[in-house]
C-alpha cells in the first residue's frame, strides 16, 4: 500500500482478507505474507484527474465472493469476485442522489466514513457526516431508510470546517440481531437507533458524565466518539 490503510476485513472463508487505502484494495491470503492481489485500483494515469478516494471496505459476512467499498463521493459499490477477479467493474452501486446540503459542503458531508453489512448479510449501513443510510442488498436505487441525527450541525458547518472537524470519520455498527445501529457524535455522545420501525427511535447516551449539563445548542467538537 502506498497510502494509509482505512479498512481491514476478514472473509468468511477463513483464508482471505482485504486491506484498503485511498486508491487500492488488496486481497491477502493468511498463509502468504509477502504477496497480495490487487482487486480494486481507482488510481488514474494522471493524478490530476483523481475525483474520489476509497474510504472504507468490507467483506460480506456469509458470502465470500461479495465485498463492498465506499468512496468520498458517497457511493457504495458492490463487487462480486465470481464475475471478475479485478473488481474494476462493480455489480451494483448504492448511491443516494437526494441531498439536503448543496454547494461547497455537499461532498464533505456525503463522504462515507464507514460501511458495515448486517450480520445476516441482507442490509448495508453507510455512515456519512450527517446520517446513516440503510441499503437493501436487492435494491440499489434508493436507501431503505435514512436516519438523520446530525441535523443540528447543519447551521454550524462553517465553524466545523474551519476547525477541521468536518473531516472527522465516524464509525457505526449493528447489534447482534441486525435491528439496531450504534454510532458516535460530538459532546462525547453516541446514538443507538432502531432500524426498521416506522418511526425509528434515536436514543442519545453520554460516553462520559459531564460535570454540568451543557446548553441545548452547545457543541464541543473536541469531545467525540469516533469508533464503534
């Protein structure tokens, strides 16, 4: 790898795993430590033509031929190793073209920072700066559900950009039953969201107990829960 790794994911076959950086995804075998096979390479011949980078990748939990990777343009691409050993052509693209934010901040807030398959492999969650999107593997046209929990940050995007906080990469994860999602936020908060209810409940928890109750609109971007 030429760039810093952003993801490592083991395959359910028990023998292979992938590692990804900004431009490549490599497939490794646990018995071969000095050689890897490049299965995704988005590096253009001229780096001035680069328009997106890889931000996260993951193997399917029970079908060893499927993997997904996300990009800074908000796209989630599904590759099938049965079709092509080199996943330069993807089987499906999951991308939400309806955005509440336009202009300068659009790509910054729609960059996918994490993707995870549900444990049964039927759904994918993608985490961007403002939302989590739930995708049904059978339908790439639109997200099954968009969970919005950072709307209160929209009016503060300029401040978050100036402090570089808008580049924070938040992770997410499913529960054991693939019914709830967990992700982090600022003020040392994290959220647990019901996924499939008609009006999903979003519960807020504090990773640390504050010394005093903060004001309702208080935002401390230096205190954050990034990993889940």
